C-alpha cells in the first residue's frame, strides 16, 4: 500500500513540473464521476478568447502568449482556474459539492472561510449514500471529529447514543444529548429521518455556534438540512436501492459439550472437601458418567443432524431415578437460533426540480431489516415520505411548505420473563445437552419453545411534521424569515402474552413417577395471560422568526446582523391499558379478554422561549468577528429562575490574506486562526425539579403490592420530595482555539481544534446530611465538570492526469472529563459514583502478576501449611516474599495455586484495599477507563473511468470494560455453560494458562475476579466500517436509452476488524446494554453485531 | 415605510407577545400531586398511608423476595446455616435510616394541619401516623438500642436537630408506647377490609411492648420502664383476648397454608395473595426445593405427648447419651410428641443424594406447605405461590400475654388457662386427615414450677438462669411460633445469643451444629453411596460408623462459637452504627455514640 502511494506521488509531481508556454491547448472537462461536461465554457483569463466543450467534453483552444490561466465554468458547477498546458483535464465540482463550502449554522448559513466557531460538516454523499444503514446516527460513526456515536448491541431499530465533545457532558441528571435539528426544528428521534433525504449535516461544537439555540444546545447541535430541489432544473427522477445480507461479526461458541460439562463440574466441586457426585439444574443432571456418555454420543453421531430432532430414550437421555434427567445429546444451539445470513433492503425514489421561481422535491423510501432469529420472524421496517415546495410568489416574498412522514414497525418476540431474560440470554445460558429437541413431537420447556410460541410484540410509530414558512426580502440585504412547524409522534405498542405448552422437564417429580409423557402442559403462569396496548402522543409546536441584514460598506467592511425569536412547546401523553384473561391469544384484544383491567398514563408538557441575535463583522475578509447572544426562558424552572442570558464571542484571523503571506501562497494556500468563548445554559434537568411532588403508583402487573379483596391498592410511592425551589440552569462555558489550513491550492486541508468545556452549576447532590433527616438534601446547582479535548481532521484530494481521482480523509478526536467540583468527603470512597478530582470512566482494580504456582506456597507434605488467624480462621501460607491476599477470601475459598496473584503496589507484603478510599486505596489503583479515548476514522476514496471505491475505517484507540459473566470470567456462575475460548484454564498440567483454576463464583465478582487488569477487557479496535465499490455506466450508452445516470455498487460493512479482545469472541463495540446490565452474568448475552454485504443500484432519469 | 414592513412587525409582535406572556412558560406538573395541595381529603391521606402496608406487613414477601417467615439462612429458629457472626463494623447503611420516620412524621404533620377533616377522621389518621411511627421506631430501636427520637419532620438545614445525639432506649421505648397508646385510643375499630384497625394496633403494641419490656430488663437498662412496658403488653393483649372476636383454631398448619384467611378466627390481620397479582415463593421452598434445614435443637425442644421434656418423658424414652448425644435415631424422634411437631416438620427424613427436595440437616419444614400441594401446579412452584400470610394471630398474643405476666410475676393458673392451655387444646390432625393427634396435657402452674400429667417438670436441658416456669413459657413460644420470624428477636431480648453457638469449646458440635440422627444401615446400594458422597456425618461413637448425625457445619469456617463476656460476641445484640454517620457528626463537631464492641471511624 505504502509503495503504491509513493508511486502515485511520483506521478503527481511529474505532472506538476511540466508547464510549457504553448499556443495550442487540448483538454477535457469532466464531472467528479468522470462523465464529460458538455457545453462548459473555457476562457483564457484576462482575455475574451474562449470556447465550449463538445459532446464528449473535449475542447481545443489556441492561447496567446500572455495567456497563463484558463477559466472553466458551467452552470451548477464551481468555476475553476487551471494553468495553461498542452493537455488539460479539468474536473468540475457540481453545486451540491459547492454547497459544502457554505456551511449551515444556526438560523442561517455562512461561507466556510468566514466561520469563526467550531463547526464540522459531514460529507453526506460519502457517509450516507450506498450503505445499508438503518439510521443516520449509525452512519455518522467515525465521520466527524468531535462526534461520538456508540451502540451497545446489534439490536434492531432504535437510535445509537450520540455525543458531541465528550461522552458525559453533565452528571447532574441531564442526558447530555446534543440538540438535533432537521431544518431548524428538533426531531424526537433521528431514526425517523430517511438518510436519503439529507442534503447537509453540520455539527456545531462550541458555545459560539450553539449559543443561538440557547439552553437546549448546551452540548452541541447537529443541524440537518433536507433536499429541497433546485431552481431552473428539469424534473429529475432518481431511484436507488440496496439489498444486503448480514451475519454476526463474532459469536461466542460453547466449548464441546462434554468438556463444557466437565468444566462446570470441576468449578462446582472445586471448594468442596469431598466432591459431590453429580449436579444439575432445571431438570438436567450430569456426573462423570454422563459426561463420558456425552463424549461417546459425539463420537458416534457427530453433530447428530441426520437424526432429526426427535429424542430417543436410552440414546439421547435417561431418567434419573431420584428426579431429573441425564441428557447425552448435545445440540448446535447457534444453528437452532441464528440464521446464517439475514436480509435487509432499502429503496428510495425521488422527484425533484424547479422553475425560475419554484423548486420542489418529493421522495419516498422503504427500509426492511430482518432479524437474525431463526425461530421468530423479527424485523424492523420503515416507510418515509417527504415533500417540499418553495415559490417566489412575488419578488419580495417567498412561501414554502413541507412535510415529512415516517412510519416504523418493529416486531420482536414476547418474552415470558423480564426483559433481561430475553432469547439472547438463554442462547448462552445452558449447556448444549439442554433438550432442544422434541419428544414424541412435543417441544420441551425452554427458550426455543418460548420463541416458537411467542406472539409478536408490535411496536409502531408514526412521525409527521408540517412546516409553513415565508421569507420576505424587504430591501437589499434585509430579509425576514418566519417558520412554523408542527410535529407529532404517535406510537403504539401491542403486546399479547399467553401460555407456552411443552414438556415441563424442570419438574422435580420427573422420573419419580412422572415422565415426559405426563409433563406436557402449560409451563408458564397466569402472569402472562394478558393483552396490552400502550400508546403515546407527542405534540410539538415551533415558531421561528428572524431578521437578517447583510451589507458591505466602504469596500472593506462586511456586516451581517441577525436577530429573532424561537418559541416552542411540547406535550406528551402516554397511556397503557392491559386486560388479563384473554379468550383467544391469536386475537389479543382488550375487548376479547375478561380478566382484571389495568391502566395507567403519564402526561407532561414543557415550553421554551428565546430571543437571540448575532452580529458578524469582517474587515477586509481578513479579521472576522462574531457576537452571539440569547435570552432564554424555560418552563423547567420556577418563575423567577426561568430566564437567563447566554453570550458568546468568537474571532478569526485569516493569516494568508495578509500581503506578507502571499509569497507562501503556493504551498500554504490558506490559514485561519480561530478562537471562541461562550456560555450556554442547560435546561435538560428533570421536569419540575423545583416542586415537591407526590407520585402515586398504579400497579401494572404482579409485584409487591397490598391487596384488598383481591385488588391492588394504589399508593403514593414517593414524596413529598425534598426540593430546592431556587434550582436553575446548569451553565456550560467553552473555550475553543482552532486553525484551518489549506495547502497546495487546497488539495490538502487541515483543521485543528483544542477546547475546554466547563459545565458549572451542575445539579449535584445537596450537602451531605445525616441519615436522621430521613431524606437526602435536595439537589442544588453545585457541581463542576471539565472536559478538555482536541480534534484534528485532514482531507487530501488529487486528480491524476489519467483521470484517477484520489480522496483521503482522516479525523482524530480525543477528550477527557474530570469532575472539578462536587460534594465530596475529605477522602472519598473509590466506589463513589463521583467525587471531586475523579476522571470520568476510571476503573479501579488490582494489577496482577500472573497466577499463583505451587512454589508460591509453603507445603507440608501434599497440603499447604496453614496459618491460624486471630479470629480463629486459617489461611494458606506463602513463601517469603509473596504478598498475602487473605483479605479477599470468603467462605471456604483460599488463594491457592492457579489463582490470580495481585501486585503488591505499596510493598507492604499484603494485598489489601486500605480504607477503600482515594487517599488510602491500599493496592487498588486505576487500571483503565471505560470511556473511549483516541477515536478516529479515515477514508480512502478513488474514482476512475466510471469506477469508484471508498474504504472507511473507524476505530477507538483506548478503552476498557470490566465485564462479568461466563463469557469473560469462566465459572462466574458455575452452573451455566462455558465458552470455547475459556478452556485455557489453570491445572497442575497447564500452569501457564490464562484463566485461573476452575471455581464457581456464584455470580459475584470476588476472589480471582475482583476487578483486575488481567481480565479487564481492552475494547480498542480498528475496523473497516464500510467498503464501497461502484461502477457508473458510460453516458454515451445511457443517452441512447434516455437515462442520465446508472450506477451499480457493492458495499461491505464491518468486513473486518483488529482488536485486542484476547480471543474473547465478543464484538469490541458491544457493551453492557440497558438489559444486560441488570444481571451480572449476562455480559455478551446480547443481539450480535453484524457484518453486512450488499449491492445496490442508483438510477436517474 | 414600505407597507411590507408591517408584515414582519405584525408577525414579530405576535411572537413576542406569545412568549413574553407570563404563563406561556408556566407548565405545572400534570400527572403528579404537589405537596401542599395534595392534602385536601381523606381519600388522599389513605393513598399516602397505604405505602406503609407492604413495608411493615411483609407477610410472605413477594416474588422471590422473602418475608420474615422461615428465613432459611439467617440465625433464627436455631438454624444451622453457615452464616457467621457479623465480623466487620458497617461503614454505611446497616439499617441506620430514618426515611420512614420522616414519612410517618409528614403524615402526622400534614393531617394535623388539614382543615377539612372531621375530628374523628383527623384522630383516626393521626392514630395511623403515630402507629407507623411507633412501628418504625420499634424496628430502629430493636436494631440499635438508643436512637435519636424525632417527633416532627426534620429540616435538613436545622443542624442542631439533625445532628442530635441518640436518645436513651427507655425514653424511646416510652415514646413508642405513647404512639401505640394514642393509636389504640383513636384508630377506628373497623376501617374496611385489609386496613389497619384498632386490633392491628393492639397486636403490634403487644409484640413491641413485650420486646422492649424484656429487653430493658434482661440487658439491665431500666427495670422501672421495663415494668411499665410489660404492663402495656398485658393490657394490649387482654384487650384482644377479651374482645371475643378471635379464637384459637384447631387446624394449626391451616393458618399458614390457606389460600384465603378471611374467615380464620385466629387471624387478626393477614396479607392477601392472588395469582398474577401478588405471589410469593414460600410454598415452593417447602415443596420441591432443597432447604437449609433446621437442627436437632428445634426437634428436641418439642415436648413429648405427656407434656414433659423429652429427657424426662417416659412416653419419649430418651436413650443413653454418648459423648453428649443421645442415641434415639430418626424416625423415633417424631413419635409421641407435641402435635405441632407433625404440623411443622415433614414426617420423614430427606437427605442430599437420595432425595431432590432434601434438607441440609434432614429435617424439612412443611408448616407452609398446603395439604394438597403437588409439584405440577404453578401455584405451588417458583414464585407464584398464593397462600395468604398471617400477619397477626391470636396464638402470638396469648404467648405475649403469658410471657409478660410471667415477667411481672403474675402468671398463675388463671393466666395459664387463658393462654397456653388454650393453645394446647387444639385438635390437630396430621396432614389434616384421620384422627386428631393426642393433645398435650394442661400446664399446671404452681409458683415458679410447672406440672404436667401430675409430674413436676425438671428439664435437664434447662438454662439454670431461667426459672422453670419461664423456661416452659419460652419453650411454648419457640414451638408455637416456629419459623414465624420471632426467634432471633426473642433471643436478643432475653440476651441469650449464646444459645446459638454451634460448637462447644472442645470442638464437639452442639445440637445446633447437627441435624437428624441417622441409622445408616437403613440405606443400601446406590442411595447409600449417594448419601455418603453428598452428606457429611458426625459419628458420636467413632467406633460405630452405622449411626451418625447429619453434620452440615462440617467446615470449621462455617461454625459459630460464643464466648460470654467477649465483646466480639456480645456486640452482636446491637447493630453497629455505620461509620460514615459517626464521621459525619465528628466532622461538624457533633457526637454520635457507637454501640458497645463496634469500631469507631479511623482518625
């Protein structure tokens, strides 16, 4: 690869060097896809000599000796200047490309070179097109400096977590979400927006750019504009599609069935003085004899797929006399659960165009993503329709209107348990001998049968939005804009439970008089005998009005003044209705059920109002100044604490505009130094945080309630809360220093930003009050969080003489957040969620020095010498020089050969945790951080003669997760299955193993699994996020069939990655999810990430 | 000015007036109540108070969360779990929380300020508020002894109050008494089904007054207050006993296994369970699952059918002891006993290896297992059990009465006939079928001596510091209230945690350290192999490997010793005040005393 680049650079330097004064120039003008531009005008600069290109984009021109430069222009494309040469090839950029030079900012646009704040724009065509993406958020991952996008599993639907500058922006209870605006109005969920409708994306990162939005954009803003059509463009129909197939990136595989059982058996027996002879759970039992038979079964029948699913007594299982069953037959549970390849399709059609006074755009899209489950048809589907029309009714007034509609449906299986115990949990829970087959055609109790029997949980959402607006051009440079947007989101969920029928082989009575034949019946309880609808309605009104005055005077001064108002209100209603006792589960409707009725609702509203203004002043286009301010009001605070003023200021100096820099122009074509400072309020605090409330509870299903005559009794479940009526905004102050530079006539551009953001007056716990008060002191505006970071991005574009266009892009982001002020005791516990001085995300644990070996202990014959402790208990005795870890022991466990040896950091001969405080942590230290550091992305794009290719890599340089559960810590729960990669465990014959001796930790991160650096996951990664290879059919062929453009392409997503998971087969992007974090066992038991291959077609008429 | 300028001015002024208009930003909460406005009517007060029910009347708990009944692992009812005495001084929490004190004080405070309640309503709800405050201080004082007492809502800015010192236990106990008395005088006789009424107040008052009366007495804190409280215990118990509303029922096990307790004459207050609404898991633990079994100690506590302790009883015919252990092996241990033994413990032995639903000691509880339970219906399995839980029953009240009377030195034959002899008059059938088992003879009292069947009871196992009468009353309590969550508190107030030691100083297990006495010859073949593989045994006669006790505390680290006077052990009577709270006081120059034997924060 490197050699190739060197070669290209060589070619490139040759072409630069050869410049002769010639009189005859031949050339070709093409667009960025390599298609000829017909009728482009070529003019010799400073003369009237010129010509136009022919049907192949070729031209020929005689240039007088004084002619040094050619000017090439074409409607809708950026005018270019090239030096005169005998052979010229010019690549024109279309206006959409050109548009990127104009950056969308709050209530207006700005020329890129005039920007003074920290704004990044997303290359929409490269980031969003041609990819089988389901939502914009996921596509943006790695695309933009300062933007972090994370997902914690491969679950269908939903939106990823989006953050601008720092993972955690506030610890005061707010979300830290950036404000996401589509055409200047917030959307409730980015996944409602069809990626194909997007024309531009700007990410506003510092206070100087977000202050205009006031208190809702405290943590950055993402401005999205949609496609609007173009004036004086003939109607154009474009169609694109994408068909993709995906497969899990990584799947933790169970180890071979007999080894798996043996491993569990060893774990369970490890700490017993006299081992138990057999063990079992949920009806399956095993002992050494059973394990032997499992091995024999595998040797005899292999994967057993030729045997069908029917289980045969004697061959596949035997009853255990005193209850339970011995199963010998292992099942390939992944094959039962997962499809190998899961399809998805996206289709989009668009009509756009315009006359001299009117422009329009209509589009429709469809996306259908299937789930990976084999036994249940889960899917996520979305339909989008949008339209926009704008017309200059008079020369002074433009009217516009638009709508956006999105409908989504997701179906997922009903779970006969709480959400944590979903199908993925059970895929990884039991050993492979769990009866996944049938007996006399009947299914057994278990996740497979649950999945097959489950009725779909149907989630529908309907988002629609209508905009009416006008622009008034009052006089030259003075315009007024008004827009009103109404949006509503309506969502429903329909859930129908039921009973699952199967053989209840869990029964304790099995084989004690009962067999599989007797145990067929419903094995779920009346808990799931219900039908439920929930529905929610979210209404929003947004009124935006602003006036802009743009002028230039004395030729040197340009001034732009803007002022306006923004008013928004929202109301949210959620209703849930449930009825038990469904007559027919295939008709799970409330009116077709006869049991108890349970209903509840929630209802809230809020409003904001703001007045804002901005002044831009530029002197000689060299010294740029911008002043922003917003006076903002929010209903979230008590009257009197409601309004705040948030100013910001930024300035830039375009160094290369200085005369003394002209000499450097040929190399350094542009250089701008920027600086900004500003403060913004954050109103993202819980609703009515200043009012003492009492909240009643309404039972919705079984739980810890008091019954009267068999009926639930509602009660006030919390409150009256202790609140601070003086609560007000959190304030976010940011300082940003940056530079933009361009080299070699902007072939290479470079942007750098350093920033410091302080979130102050952060909602923090009140002063610590003694327990005697009976409540925590109310939260107050007290805490302070400081985030510092850098962002770098660079782009390189070059077209070679042979027409090969090369584009390189890279970006790098890093930040670190520290709590600088927080109610903190003198010496805080390291377990405190926050304390003053804490670096967010830090993980405290022990360092390790490998595993204990026999020689680390003092032996008395074949037993380790015991030392009696003062409390009468005993411990193993170490040889001189080995630190004792006794304090980490409990129950009958004693650190022995094969256990983890921790590092005695303070050298006191004893591993301990001091007082568990930051000041006295004993041997504990910070061993990692669970927030990502050094996030980066880079793209390599080439296009040549109709072919194009783009590879997009994305990565995280440093990140750790302390995960628990059998996938990462074998034996964490000894009764559950083990995984292939954990077989490298310590035994007297395998002393150099990675994992410790087999033990059952009973779901607690204790003993060898107290947080330590040996088993800390390093989830840094670099992955090929997307690879696109396309081919556009030649125009001369297409012209015959009246088609403007046809392009076919192949795409691969997540094709490969480099990571440091040390063989743990969990995707490095996977993390604890909202459901897995409820159970310490379930890290990795989530919907898998996927690799995807797809192809698609783009046609324009 | 051009006309078109009017358009933006008009629009802008509409916008501005919209936003500037004060109430556009006024969005009070829609779906929550706000504090002062909430307190308008009696229904709302009830809504508030209802929260206390599941907190104080846990019954059998809910889902997989247990109530106080049959708490397998904790040190109650002479359980032989591997739980150790608490070894570390708690750094936080540990029960030192006043959330519910605040909650009750808010109820009292707001109700007292309500103007639109009648006097009767006001008194009733003040009574409920004070009842709950008494309940909470009852719990706090049980855990910690001295606690700061607050009779009003504590303002967090009022440091003098919130950093108050601990009030002495006698003071707190009298405050608890006053609250109970106020509640007893003002709470309605009937406030609807499953709602607190005067009888509920009296029941808890009887329990609480007995607790603190005896605690203050046996821990040598204040004999005067102790007597006052014991008299209150007698009064509250008598109010219930004399009301005529409740009576002892024959079907003892039925009290704990009924799907509907509404008609049960013995039950004063109970918690309802319904399928798919509120369910529990206690039946399942009695039904099909391995149990942490109770010990030989409990089995030996039951009297023989002739009303005499087993070592004295001809009917039981206790065998010779070897190495401190008698040789009557299972199942003879169950023959000729107090009929409540058959109603409480399974009539056969079940051990790990041969049995799935085994007990770690061989002795299994079925007191909470419905007679018709099976292992198929879901109401008997998992966490979907639906038997109702008795919260207060007359049986306990009679025992509270008997004990309080005895502590006051007033327990005579009349008192015995009103209490213990009523309990012994139950006609209990094993599994509720067939003929009733023989009743225990009446307890005959003469001074501090007790007679049964004309024989003076002289239990060789009696703790000599306890007189024979009290010994028998306490035995009656241990037996009648087995697994109902009382035993630990009882030992605490009698200052008798030493009973919980599981081994003698010479290493020989006490009767808490071992389970059923098994004749190993009764097992053969694979069951015997399984048994020997899975169960640890203690052989009283090392030369006879056919007879053995189940020895579930075989690991040294599982055992529990007790050395009287040693603060390491003696401190177990009261919880440690958490170190973070003591530190908090210290940092501001206040003082919060630690309970004896526990650590103070490091300087």
